[in-house]
């Protein structure tokens, strides 16, 4: 049994220590019914995000989607109100400027390169980190890293566990921040994640065991 599985099945390690106070002027909070209006304003500002997705792609399988801006918005709002959608939101003042989405595999069942992913899976994670978004006026300031730290904090407060992510390997050339929906491998390495295996041509699977917050 490798060290990661030993840690997962036994001692879950120390609670995650974050850098959520390292960026002046920003704060992190959970996506819930009280922060939904700020989240919705950010999504609306960017025309629904990725063709009107409203950050719902990972929540549902292809056959379950309405594939409309309005349908995706309604789905996301319902999931948030029911406690079935989780994210760490980064705020500047009252405005949400970015997020990191996370949740259990049951909450986020959809995944790219599923066949390859399942073939290499040895243990189902407790949480998946599936996507990031940062407002166009706040990119290249460390907001994505702050959102990731916030998500790990929220996971720790919920009891911790094995967290899995699917970042992009280092791009051959500089990519638009709007296209790096899963963030980069380097961002996760800085947060203490370990490389597990490749997934598709440009992405990989990474893991981190997050201890429960005291």
C-alpha cells in the first residue's frame, strides 16, 4: 500500500494550513444561499461562463443537461439552495471575483476522459476539485491559488479526506486564464498535492490528504 493510501485509511494528517490572508484586499467564503447573489452576478457578467454552463458541467451527466443558459442557471441555484453545490468564493468587497468548485464524486459525477480515469483509479476520493474561474479583471494576481486554499479549508472543516484534482500540465505556450478551468499542475504542487497519473493529453490526476480541522 502506498503512503497516500496509508494516510487515507489511517492518520489523515494535520489540518490544512492555508494562505487565505496572503492577498491584500481579498477574502474567501463558501458558496451558499447567502452568497448566491454575488456568485450569480459574476457568472452573469461573463455571459454564463463557457457558453452558459453556470459551472454545472461536472454536476450532471450529458443526458441530464438542458444545455441552455436558463436551465443551467436554475439547476445551479437549486443545487446551491439544497446544499448540493460547493465552492470557495473569493471576494473583493461585496463582489465575488473568482471561485474553486469542489464536492464529493456523488455531487460531481461527471469527468473528462472517464474511461482512462476509471482504468487507473485505485481508490475513490472523498472530494474532487473540478474547476476554477477568475474575473477577467483579477487574473494573474493569485486569486486561483487563494480560492484553492479556501476550498481546502472548507474541506478540512467538513472533516477532511482524500482530495483529488485534475489540473493542466504546463502549457507549451501561455494560455488564456479563461481557458485554464482546472488550473495548473504547478498551482496544486504549491498547495501540497502529489502527482498520481496522466489523464488525457494535457491533464493529470493529483491527490492530497486533508486533515480534519480541530
